[in-house]
């Protein structure tokens, strides 16, 4: 039961770029859900994704015997959700948020990279949560400057 959740319904099994595939799944989820939710609803979805992500990624790590397996992409899905908190779902915003999140998720500057050293599912989720928070702050600035 946990593998479909942890792998983003199988997106984590994509041989090249499973993190990008998971981010695509997350972006589609945002495109479908966000127009139907207010900011509180968006936040609750993100919070649920983070805590479910910690739980399932911990179980998968223990089962596979490795830290942050590439097949686990629930972290990307949660991080993308955080990126889009309070955002619209126009094609421009979706493309910008997706790109910003992937940059910070791959680059992992300073604290973002170090947070991956946390134990079990916390380490799996933390770097993507922080990457999402940085991307969200840039998205907020973009919306503020463009009206």
C-alpha cells in the first residue's frame, strides 16, 4: 500500500529523472486541486503530503535498506505543493513554479542539502520542503511585482 503513494503512482519508476517525473505528477495535482481550494485548503493538503511522505518514505527506506531511494517521489510532490501555496494555476505560473522548484531541489544550496541528513523519512522530505519554501518565496515576489 505504501509504494504507490511513495512512488507517486509509479512516477518514481521512470528510469531517467524520477524526481522530475514526480514533480510533473505534483504539478498536475496542483492544476487539478488548487482552483477548488482556498489557501487554508492548500496548506492542509501540503501538510498532509509532508506527514504522509515522512511515514511512507520511512517505511520504504526500511524495506529497501537505503536512504532516500530514487523511486520515492512523494517528497517532490509535497515540495511542488509548497511551491504553489497561494499561487494561481496559469500556464506561466505552473511553468515558473515547476522550474524554480526543480532548480532548488537539484542544486540543494546550503541548508537545503544539509537537511537531507535528517533520519529516515524526515531527511527524505526536508530538502524538498525547504526547496519548495524557497521557490514559493520567489513565486510570491513574482506575483507581487506582476500584480
